[in-house]
C-alpha cells in the first residue's frame, strides 16, 4: 500500500474533510509511521496502534487530493 493510497472518491469522511484544510493538514502531521510501522497518532495505552497508514491518515490524504482538484462539476 502506498503512503497516499485513498479510498473511493465518494468516501464521505474525505469529502467532508476536504473543506477543512486545517483539520486534514493536522491529521497528516500527527498520523505518521513510527519505528515499528504503526501509526503514532493512533497510539493508545490500552491497545496497539494500527499499522500505518491508518484510516485517519488515508482519509486526510484523500481530502488533500479532493481539495487540490477543486469542486466537482456535474456531468453533462
């Protein structure tokens, strides 16, 4: 899996985040790979963090791409 791999274009979370640049930028800063290959932003004292890239990183990366592409226009 690549670092910027995203979900489908219709991924609701990413679509919502796209308009909140401060939020998706912060998620990208916090949710990075640690030495053990797990997400440092998802660390928890009660469970192991998921392997990176985590869902929040992937959503933020997809939101960044949506924001860069600009608003979608209806076909036709």
